[in-house]
C-alpha cells in the first residue's frame, strides 16, 4: 500500500485583513529569503505572480498542515492537495543500500605511493 503524499500550493493570495507588503516580508522571513539578493527576490516575486507555486511536496498530511498554518500566520492563503502519483518519488529509487548488493572488491586497490619504484632515482627509495 502506498502512503499518500501531499503538497502545499501558494497562489499569491492574501488573507482579507492582510497588508501585501507585510505578507511579502513575512514570507521572506518564513522561507529565509533575502530580498537584497537577486535570486531570492526572483523567488519572492514568483510566489506572488498569481500562478500556482508548489511550496513543498511529498509531505504527510500533518506536515502539509504545518506549512499551511505557518503561511496563514503571515497572512497568506495556501492550499493542500494530494501529490499526483506520477510526481511522487518511487521508494525503490530512494534506497541507496539496495543499488549494489555485492561489494566489488576489485575496485579497491592497494596504496601504490609506498611501493618502490622502477627508477634508480626514485624518491620513495631514499
């Protein structure tokens, strides 16, 4: 049985009593964005562009509700929806330990720096 994954979506909508500049400042603090940096400013503008922006995905219901509550505290309005199955990470892809069941001993080579060289004036021979 697959567990359900949720995502938090923000469209740039504000609560009815929220001031737009205060919400932008609050969102910047919430997501640790510095408006003085160009790439952070671009992310902040993208959040308030009016398009659906996925804030976080592959969350449990409780985690998604925490994000939604934090956004509502600064004056934003967000939605929680199920992550489509195609967008969910596959469990098999995430398990690094199962990628290689057999250890390749041939890939481990001895340290050759301490071997004596073939040259007559090898610094390792002295």
